[in-house]
């Protein structure tokens, strides 16, 4: 074994900033649950008819898994409960859940939890599935900021609106020790991992995420963050269409205008290795940690866009308190944007471990992107 644990730990210090020349606001987040508001943006509105009860729930002090467990205790089969994403207890979050109409009585168990309120009830024809959301809207209070924090934040946001904001997987994806990717590596190499019987897919997903971050960091270090290279699969920001880059010089002009961005693989059996320069980089990232594409045959895989096009970011400041408001697409991390604005390693892994994949998902991006995959 030539790969060591330290090489597969999450560390903000390994991920470059897009705006290192612009001073950050400083400050801290999550001093209180009310400082971090997250609201799911649904992919569709419940139709008002069907066999599934949809509940729009506001909660604080509980994870999404806590709500699911309360419904199970009330007699609902866990497999019949639907959620679109996982949210953490250290925030005020609004999200939708679904359960069979036949189990409607169990909804009362949620409001027995202090800090949980059902805001809306509806019906729909299908169970809510993981990933069935358009994104998340955030309202975040940052305390202890610099006196000119709002001006600093607006300057950074203006730069990111031109360059795109890096679509990092944030620290929530990697556990409180930042070591979930290491556990995923051990799973793929056949080693025994505590909890792997329950969390194997989550650990491997963390490894996919860490490799994505590495490939994105390499693009930033090599000057190809705002461009494309031969063999890239690029995605259009306006339509979501994806295409293979044959003429990198021609397409790089569009990338510089933030019309398109390169995608980066979440390695898996349904994702083909890229040709050209992009393919060489993908293979090298695997070889650096003693892996091959074949190690990920149990995962479906996907391609994730490397940059986000920001719009509508709100910034206000009163004294040493700043409030930021913005929306991000599903699977994207508020902490990545906050880190760029604050120049602080937001939610960096701590020394207390947690194997619960829902433990820090209040960012809005921490659900398992490959939820339907086979083990």
C-alpha cells in the first residue's frame, strides 16, 4: 500500500482560492441556529392529488434523519418515506418530506418534536426521491466581520460573477475528521472499515468527491479553470446541455465568457474516460492514489460541473454583522462560496468524529449523489 491516510483527508488548504488577491470579510458562522437558514427549492410543486402526503417542514435542532426516525417510530415503513435532501440540526431548515397517505396519522409525530413545524400539506402521485430538488436558498449571518465587510464581499462576488465560483465539495461531505474519502479508498481495496456495512456507498461517494476536488484544484493551478482542454465534456450554463470538446481554443472563448464550463467525473461505470488531455488528467488523478476506473465499477458515476454562475447574491451589513443571501443548485455547497468571501476555512473538519452522513448536511449539498447505485 503506497497511499497513506493523510493524502486522502479533506483540507481546505489543498483547494486554491479564485480571489486570493481580494481581502476577505473574516467572521464566524453558526454561532446560533438562526444564523444559518436553508430552504429547499423544489423541483416540482405537489399536484394536490395522489397517494403520497407531502409535508413542508421547518425544523431546528434536528437532522433530516431525526425526522425520518420519528416517522418510523410512529409506524411508517422507512422505505416509504421520501426526502429530497439531507439537512443538519445546526440550522433553521425548510424542506419537503413525503409519506403514504395511509400513514397520514404519523405526521403528528413530527410536530411533537420541539422546534419542528409543518408549514404546508399537499398530495402528489409519487414518493419524493433523493435529489428531487432544484437547489437551496440560503440566508446566512456572519458575525465578527471587518468594518468594511460588505464592500469586500461585493467585490469578491463581482469577481466570481465573471470567473464562476468553484463547485467544490465542502467539508460536510467528508465527515468530522475529514476522513470519509480514506475510508472509501479502503473499501475499494477490500479492507475492513468500521460501519462499512451501512455506510459503504457513502464512503465511496466521499472518495469520488475528493477526487473531483483534486481535479478542479489542478485546473486552477494550471490555468485551465476558466477554459476547456481537449477531451473535456463541457456543459452549457443556460440549458445544461453537455458536449465533447474537440476544438479547445474555440470553446475556451465561450468558457471565458462563462457560457460553458468543463465537467469533472465522479468516477463510475456509466462515465466513460475522456479522450485527450482531459483523459490523461483523469487517469493521473486515479494513479496518484493507487486506483483505476475499474475500482469504481460498483458506482454509477456522473459528471459534475466545475463552476457555478452566480446571480442575485445579496449582501447587507450592520456593525460587525453581515448577512448574505443566495441560491445554489442542488449538490452545491454554501461553505465553498462562504470560504471565498470570508477567507476563512469554513466548517473545517474538527477533532470529533461522526459516521452519520447526515451529521453536517445543513449546507444543502451533502446528500448521496449516487443514492440509487448498487453496492
